[in-house]
């Protein structure tokens, strides 16, 4: 680990964790039996490409219908909302000789929830 004091990041060698990060991110789209299509809050995956990030390609959940949940009859107003988690990435950083370990919010799925009351 380098001591280059990047803002909000830690410098790391690309080879130290590149393959581990790729495997970690790949698990998000290998969910059982296409659950993203069977969910009442269905979602598709959209490719997110960034040349300065490892992995360069990730897939993020995109809710198919933001104002309802398919097949759900309810007296409540329901909506499909994305669920995001902070995930680790390696990113090119001018303050580091190689890469910096950073965290980004990534949409991983959608859920059906009651609408927020204003």
C-alpha cells in the first residue's frame, strides 16, 4: 500500500485485488433463476462502462416500472424503487502511482414499496 494520501481513497496495486473485484461484481448478475424478471418489482441490467475503473464494465439494476409493481393489487400506492449498495472499485487516481481503492453506490436490484407520503 502506498502512502500518497489520496482524498477518500487508499492506494493499492492493481494486481493485488483486480481479479477478486471482478469476481465480486460478477456475482451480482448471477442471481438464481432470473429473479430480476420474476420479481414484482422487475428490473433489467444496464452496462456501466468506465475506462478509469476496475472492473471497467459493471451491470446496474434499472427498475422497469417506477410507478407500480406488476401483478400487485393493493389499496396502498406502491412503487418500484432501486436498492443500492456501496461497492469497492479500483480507480485511476492522480495522487497514486497506480490505483486507489474507492467505493461507489451501485443499484443491485429493485423492490416494491409503499409510496412516500409528502
